[in-house]
């Protein structure tokens, strides 16, 4: 491809995405073809099978459809065994068959088309059905798919994987793929060679529930093009985990086919596994450097990660797959990233929050650096609850995948922000685990080491204070929580815990102050609001108590403590006003 791509020349950090150089490349495309294979069945009929490599479309891929293959000079043949039982199909895996002299091909006899997968799997399927009938008896849940094939009712091609992430709805499919409009239409076409757009009957009876088991089951006996078409059908129906398993099975058979990698990338994208999708697209382009559709898909993925330089590079290699709108979108994201960089440099946190939102809305919706920047800015302005919500809405990438993609230093920076958010939300154990991982990745990261010291001190203060509180040593517990607040003055959990101690000591006004500070940091902090409502009640501030209790009741209408406290506060208010109770 000439010079190295930008992801090879530079890192994947935010500054590189914003300030990196861009390259412009000419558009190229290639097309290849392959030969069909002829086999001879047990009745001496010549059977013309579908070739595995068909003519490319304009983008250099054969994902969309299977075209008529070119006719080669010589046609290899495979001899099939004799089938003495007309009720059972032959198995092409039988090796020790000797053809009789009478089994010669008659001249001018027209070939009869037979699906290869039906020939290879049907024998095993019949045995499976017989065994199933023996164990189930008359209650066997079988349905007849055709006049010569049976399959289990529960195994009709639905491969849903338990706990497999976003495998599900059409809405998520549309939302995830809104950046890939061209590929979604063309890559998921199912060839008319599959009857009625459905799976071949001989395949469906062998489908198992777990995709990884499916790959092992079918990878040794199915044509990879058939697997790809089955995957395309599942993808079109929103069954992304099933489609992924089928594409992986096709790759297991033929790992040199770029379109299988590209389709696998689409399935991973739909499941939210963006980093893995990028790795697959890179592999597709390595196999076929002028694969326009893979370049376009990879550019879209880079754009979603905020990798503008890499995105523009691959748009330039996407040929007719890319258009002016793609480049314009990349430049808009780059403009917002420039503003984010400047706002952070000036420590203008409110502007940084605004620009990170604009960057996400412009298309960089899966960039962990952008979410981390926004969360960091929200922590700086003491909006801890929003910082926590920001990271929850962001991409949930595996830590090892992030390290592989962003590098140890880049991922360590992301983990530092996550640890700070966990600590602000009171998840001290999680914060310690995350920050220790960050320090292992980058031991020279000064901020990571500072956060680790703070996390350890705060966690120790909370643990010590909890033990003293359980022992009813409220004054000492209050001092322990105060020591933790010296390390982290705006920790809402320590403030709420100290308020509990002050309430037990009868210092209701100070307890209300701590609860109010905690609620300013996290408005939805249920325990802090409940504690403040109780303190207002004990001070005889009925209206303030009722207001807090009513807010809690809207959130938890069945909470007995809230309902009882609200009822008592309302009764006391009526007595104060002289109303009849």
C-alpha cells in the first residue's frame, strides 16, 4: 500500500487523533475469480458445485452476492460412494469406496445439482434423530423440514448465547450500525442459491446452542461460503452473536478470505466490541490491501473512537465507498477535539464538558478517551453523580483489549479516571483494584501513584470508622471518617457516614451539613437524603423533613421506613398548625 498507515506510524492517543498529519492516497480496486469444482455422484451424474471464491464487486469484495463463476480449463472431480440404501443419503467423507465398472458417467447426461452440505451431514443427522427418538419416545419434539430430513424443534438455527452481551434488538442493531450505511445494505445479502433465503435443511438439525460449539461442529464439514450466507441471514435478522459464530466458523475453514474477516468485524461492531472489530478489519486489509469496503468500515470504526487521522487515511483508500460527507464528518470531529485539548490545557472544565458532548454527538460515540475527559471535568466541578453516569454510558471495553489497542500508558490514564470515579461513588474496593492495575501498567505515572495513595487512605479510614461505629464508639468513628475526609474532602460516602455518627451524638445540625454536602455531589444518594430527613424530623423542621421524604417516596414507594417517616412528619406538621388529627 505504499507508506505505512497512520496507525503504524503513530499512537492512538487523543492528541495524535487531533494533531496528527493526514495522508491522501489514490483510489484502487481489484477483482479476482476462481474455478468451480465438479464431482460425480453415485449415479454417475456430474454435479457442479458452487465455488468458494466468486467475482468481486466494485469494492473488491464478494460479500454481497455470489456471481456466475469463470469456467476453468480443467475441472477436478471427486468421486462419491455408492448409496445402496435409497432412504439414506451418501456421505462424501467415506474414503474406501471402489467404483464398479458399470458406474461410469453416461454421455450427454445432464448434471443434477445437489447441495454439498446436504450430502456431507445428512447421514449423521439421521443417526442423531434415531437416537433422539429412542431416548424421547413418542414425545420427541421433532418437526419435518422436508420429505427426507428431520430436525429437532429446538434447534432451528437459533444460536442465542446465554449472557452474550448485545445480541438482541433491532433498535440496537440500527443504533450501532448507523455509521455504516453502505455495508449494512450490501454485505448482508443472501444468495438465491439458499432456498427461500433459509438455511439448508441438512444444516439446521446440527445447529447447537453455543456459538463456540457451532464452530467446532460445522467447521469441518461445511462450505465456508454457505456459512457466510447463513451468517448474513442472522445478521440481517439482528442475531449478531449467531452471525459472529458462523463467520468465525467460515474463517476456521478458510482464514485467507478477507470478506469473512470484514463480516466478522460488522458482527462485532453490532455487539459493541469495537476494538475487536478494528483488529478484524485490519486483518482483512492485510489479506486484501485494496479491499475498499473493509477500508470504509475501518474508517468508520476509527471515527467512532475519535481517531480522526486514521479515519481519513482509510476513507482515502475506500474508493467509491467513501464520499465527501465522510470526510466532512471527520473534520468536524477533529475541530471539536481541538477545542477539547485547548479547554483541558486551560483547565476550563465547563467548556471541556460541552466540547466532549459535541464530539460524541458528532460521531465519536465509542471513544473511551472522550468519556474519560468528560468524567474528569465533572469530577473537577464536583458533579460526581454525573461523572459516574458518564462512564456507565461509555464503552465497556475489556481492560486487556484496551491495553492491546491503546498501549499500557494510554490505558493506565483511562484507568486513573475510572478509579477516581469509583472512589467518588463509594466503590473503594473497585477503585483500589483499578488503580493498582494502572500502576502496574505504568509505574512512572505520577497521577496514578497519587490516586493509589489517596484510595488506600480513604478506604482504610472508611473501614476503621465502620468498625468503630458497629461497636457504638460514635465519637471515635466520627474522627476516623474525618481523617479520610482530610485526604478526600468531597467524598460523599465519608460525609454521609460522619453524618450518621453526628446524628447518634445528637449533633443534628452538623449531620445535616454533611448530608447536604453529600447530596450536592450526588443528588440521587438515597441514604444521605434519608438521613437528612430524619435529622430534620428530630429538629422539628417538619416541612423540610416532609420534602425529603416525599422525594424518597417517589424513588422507593414501597419503602416502609420512608412511608412511616413521611406519615409521622405530616402528622406533626398538622399538630403544629392546630389542625385536627
